[in-house]
C-alpha cells in the first residue's frame, strides 16, 4: 500500500509538465498565425466575391490587338483574292487601317465591332470598308452574339453605328434620278430588285411619291439574275424608255428566276419595243446587254461596296441613313 501511494505522488509532476508544454506550443502557433495570417489557409484560398471579381475586370479592361487584326485581314485577302488577281499577293497590314472601333461588353466577355478601311495595292481599285466583330486578340471573328434568354443580337447596335454612311460621302452622281415630284424630301435608295425587303421598300416609295421631291435609285444586284435585271433597267435609263415603268415591273411582276436568260425573256415579253435592239432571242439579247452595260454595273457595285454598303436595302432620306426597310423610320424621316 505504501509503495502504491509513493508511485502516485511521482506521477503528478509529469502531468504538470505536459500541460505546460501543450500550452506553450499553442501559444507559439497562435503567435505565428497572428504574424502570418495567410499561412493556415494557403492551400485553400477563400472564394472570390462577385464585387472583387467585377473590380478586377474593371482594373484590366480588354484591349484590342490592332496589329494582329490587320495582319490577319491582310493574310485573308491575300489568300481569298490572290488566286483571282495576283496583285493582291502584295497585300500587307499597311494596306489595312482601323477607322473606328466600339467595345461590346457582354458579361465577362468583351468583343469589338471594328470598321476597317481596305486600300488594295492596286491603283485601279478604290478603297473599301468592311465591318467585323472580333475578340480582343484580333484573331477570332464572330458571326453574331446573341443573348441566350432573349435571342437579341448584342452586337447589332454597334455594327449599325459603324455601318452608317454619311450622305456627304456619296459621289455627286450616285444613283439615277428616276422621279422628280412636288414633295419636300430627297430620297436615295440602294437596292437589289430581288431582295424581298427591297420590294417592300419599293411599294412604300410608290405610295409616298407625293412626299418626295427627288428620287434616286442605285442598283446593287447581289446575284447574277439580279445583275441581269440591272442590265435591262440600265438600258431603259440610257435610252430614256419608260424607265419608271420598267423599274416598277422589275420590283413587282418580274419573277426572280435563277436563269439570266429567263430574266431577259420576261423583259422581252413585257416591253417588246424596248427589246427591239437587243436581238432576236433571249440568248442574243443577254449577250448584247452584257457587252453594253456589264462594266458599268460592275463599276457601280464597286462604288457601293467602297462606301461600306454590303447589303440591301439602304435608304438616304434627306440626311438620314436608314439601313433595311422600316416603314416607321421612313415615315418619321418624311414628315
């Protein structure tokens, strides 16, 4: 019994020393963590808040790599056009300039709508303008950016702004005068006769001729068949033969067949007096019209593209540019 009691008395000091060592170790690590607060969480960082993420984005705005974009455009034109015209093989980034750019912010993504001026290394070609939507690296082009929930085109407003053409940039002889009336407004139409929106625009113009002083029409055919219709309308203009009636027939009754010979045949049936000089058959008539007017049509197409217009219809109502047919915008522009 005495031995047992003596043994217990010797164990108590060891327990005291253990407690002291544990307390000292705890105090040491608490001190270390106070001095280096990130040490204990270095392997598991706290999730970033939305506010901090947005702040980080604001501190690092996207910047368009303009040099890469111009180099990419030059390479694309060398590849796409160089096989048809070897002079495009000399195309470099120096022939591409950025006229204007608009950043488009879509959540965490920023892209750029860019208007580019292309000055080919070919003396007989005029500069042309193109509009693209690209990423900040200048190497990826977007066909369209839509909001998933609504389907809205998020780039449309910026692209429309860049594609606006100032009427003062038009050549003095742009378009052919096809009507002079008593109204107060001057209207210029850039149109493809087989474009359904152009045909709706033509119906609007006809219903509102009393509001128009000068009406000019710039043919911009976008297909071989529409180009053939342009040849016939150009012939009517130069010969001053029922030009308005020929144009009205083109936009209202002509069947937009894919065969140019069929297009010519329809004009020959509708206006036999006009076709007297074309030839005995639609094939002969088509050859005659191409030899006489095709170069004029091609030159005019190049003029329209050089303005940055690549789709139809386009309306200039006085000094207002309207892309596409919109009856409300047309009404507002012609009070």
